[in-house]
């Protein structure tokens, strides 16, 4: 048991506010609000228009300042049956008092880039609303200096776009606010927005597919929001894959990626192969009635606030027993806590059992606070499988005691659940020059076995230890260990045999008992 163990951070609900109650109450009002005082609305006759067409019919609401530059002076609304087309590189400047409201189809595919921006660089325009039922397909469009994008439709695709310098107006807490449904964001850059880059409602069912996007220095207002700030997905699955999420260390309140269901609505998320750095925390999954897969992410230096009581986890899982996560292949370094488990979440960090197999392969380094390393803090009463993980890839552990030293569980507090971390990974590092490979040093046969095996070793062995799939020691024998060894009546399944030399070198082989 380690001394000096402190409690992990309380990162719910204030750590990520995508689904915080203030946002919910405001969002409910906005979701059903109607556009009023629109200064120009297209005729609603089922026609398609370009900005050049609108110059001729909008009564001065949209004017042309050059062949490829347009100015909108007051509110513009695209009627539900009409289409707005942009197929050229142009600039659409919007007055600070004006808004864009889309009920119909907005389709843009510029050769290089179309820009929607503010007429006065010192002032934001009022923002954009994609109304329920609208069809939005934007490629190579830059939306800057606005009041945010309120998306009430589930028919949205953005590709190779940029969304920058958005302040709350059409939205309340993000540059892009989603309502529900599966929408697609691919190669979109969100940069220097005042609030979160993207969010969805606590009582909604939005399942965005966010791939190959860049989130850079969002949250410049330094409020208690992560850059990606999503609520429940409903029966669909939110996908966050191959993105880069880089924080501004000066914005000490801003987290990286958060997925939550604080009201218990159904949610599913895959958070895979992202790079998350320099945020208040890396990835958080908060609430109940959630399943999540968190895999292959690089999570580094998410410690900007520096207060271990309020954040700083590489991965934080917090909620009820219906918050179920599979976590594998992540590399976590430089955080105040590596992985923190809170409430009664059910988490699999690595398991050799067939029914619940998880390869593990998470790796940790330099995560800690107060002079104590915390690769994993299990602040739940549940047992946690955490096998085949590299617990310190800078200084690979040489025995189970070294692994236990970076894990907080029942050994540190009797009210906490046990972490089963055996077998653990040697982090792929050879610990001695000329060391005999395990496949040559230790042979076990027959394998599979019915309870008796023959052990043959080409090196001196001091003792043998046999561990079950939960990491529990079930058999041990000291030298001599060559020859037949009856391992007794054990249940069927996978076991790990560890052989230790007099010099402390360890070799392992897996044994299947039938």
C-alpha cells in the first residue's frame, strides 16, 4: 500500500459543460425559437439561386462589391423549397447586425475556397442557423468572424471547411451546435473560437461522425468547456476518429474531448486514433447509459490547469454502472492522472478472457501529481481488468510491485475495487544484452493441458508462478522446477506461467487448461 494517496479529480459535471444544466435550459428555448424580422426571404418557388442571382432580387439586402465579393446588409432567409448554390471562389461579407437563416438546401463546392465572413473585421456578424429539415452540403468553405452556427438539421455534411473566430450569438456554447441525427464532419478545422468548437444538447440524440479534423486553441473565453463537447447519441454511435485536438495552455479551463449523458439518455461513442495535447484534461466520458470504445489515442500533457482536485486526467470515466468502456492501445503521458475511474463505472483496460477479451496495450509515462505517479486510479468499488499494459514506458517495471506502485486500488483504500494487472507488458524493451528469448528459455507442454504440464528451461529458474485470467496467483513452486509439474484442478481457461531466474529475470508463457 502506498502512502500519500489523494483522491482523484471531481470532473463531473463541471469539467465538461456540453450537457450542463445551464446549457440545457438555454438550448431548449433556442431549439424551438422562430426566426423573426428577416429582411429578405427567397420566394419559396423551388428554384436555385446563386449570390449573383440574389443581388438582382433581394432589394438591396445582398449587393455585389466586385465580381466575386458580396455584401449582406440585413437578415437573409433561404425558404424551405429553395436552393442556394456556391460553385466559385468568392467572399460573402455579412453586416454585424445581420444573420443567415437556411430552411432550404445550401450547397457549396468552391474550387479553392468560398468565404463567409464579417463585413467589419472588428465585429462579428449574427451567425448562421441551419433550420430543421434543411439540407447542408459544404465543401471548401471558410466561415469566420461570426456568431456561431446553430444546426437543427440532421442533414449536414462539411468537408475541407474552416470555422474560426466564432462568438456566441446564434449559438450559446460552441462554434457549431448540433441538435440530433448523424451528421458528417471531415477535414474541418476549428480554430480560435470563443467557446467550444462543437457541442450537442444534453437532451438530444446527435451522433456526429468527426474524422480527420483539427481543433486548435478553441475556448478562448476560457470557460469550463472542452473543445469537443458532445451529449448523448441515442441509438446511433458518435465517431471521433483521426482528429488532432490541441489546446492553448493559457486557456486553463478548456478540456480536450468530452462525451456525456448527464440525464441518462442513451449514448454510444467510439473515440479512436486521436491526438489530444495541452488541454485541461484529455478525454472524458461522463454519465450513465453509455457504451464507449476509447482506443489508440495519443494523449499528452493535458495538465494546463495544474490542480489535481479539479482535472488533469489523460482519460476520465465517471458515472454509474451503465457507463461501460473498453479502453485499449492508448498512450498517455504528462497528465496529472493517467486514467481515473469514478462513481461505479465499468471499465475494461485489458482482459485475456475470451468473452471479454481486450488486448490492453495502453501505455503510460510521467503521469502524476504531488510527487506520486498515478498511471491508474480506480476510485470505484468495482474490480478492473487491466492486463497487458505498459505501466511506464520510460522506466519499464521489472516486477509486480513496481506496477502496483503506480496504481491506486484496494491496496491503498479498502473501499476501492481491485485492479488485476497481471500479466503486464514489458513495454517492448529488452532489459538485458544477450538475454535468452522467452520462447527459447521456457518450454511448457502439453499446451493445452488437462492439469499436468512438463516444464523445460534452458536457463536456471528460481521459482514458477501461475496466474489466472484475473491476475490472481493460483499456484507457485520454487526450484527445482524442471520436469513434470502438476498444476492441479483448475478451471478451464487461459493462465500465465511466470518463471523467475535467480538474477530476477522473468520469462512468461501462456497455458490453456481444458
